[in-house]
């Protein structure tokens, strides 16, 4: 057996035909970008690629996009609006699950998700999922970083509570 394998890696998961993966142009990774504009600039730079991908007849999936005028931006960029699939999630866990499902469904040509910063575990999980997909995957992190993490600080809650429940004499 050793004579047959020669200098090849022993684990089958490491047997990769690098020439074919480079020729096909698929990187099979999820691009993660931080944004200070809620992802508006990043989406504008992706619009030409999304227009090309939308012409292929598969879905362009937008997961939890903020209200940045993305509909008009995509329409002006030539993206087929009948190929846009919007997914609204209630939290980060659901957004990552939706991204994973959209990437592995085989019916999406691009999946873009707006989230808070990914931790190393979630990032690694998405990179593993990306190995089995041909869709473009983009995570726009810190899209809502301009907003306070907690809209009511403890100090505000304390002062509001005392002001609302003071006794009148």
C-alpha cells in the first residue's frame, strides 16, 4: 500500500486536485467584511457580480439586510429583482442557520448576510459549509455597529423608573 501512495497525503480529505479547483474559479470560502456603512458600500461593490449571477436563474439571498436602500441599488445595478430572496431572522443564530441552509441548498448563486461580529467557531463552521457549495457567500459584519448594543443603559432604566413611580403628595 505504501508503494501505491508514494508521497501522497495519507488522509483522503487531503486529496485535492488543485489544478481543477483553480481552473473552475471557485474559491469555496465565505468572504467576511466589516462595515461602517451598514454594508451599503460593500453591496454597491458586489452589485455587478450579483447582476451577473441573477441572470443564471438561481436565487440571490439577502439575510437580515438593514434599510439602506438595497432594493433600488440592486435594481439600478441590473440585478433581476424576481431572483432576490429576502430572509428576515429574529437573531444571529437564526441568521447563521439561514445562511448555511441557503449556501447548501443548491438553488442559490449568492448569499449575503448582515450580522454582528462572528466568533471563531461560527466563522469556521461557515468555512466548512462553503467547501460544499458553489454559491458566493458574503458576511457583512458590524452592520449595526453604529447603534448602541443596549438601547437603555442601567442608569437610564434606574432614573426612568424613579421618575415614573414617584409618589405625589
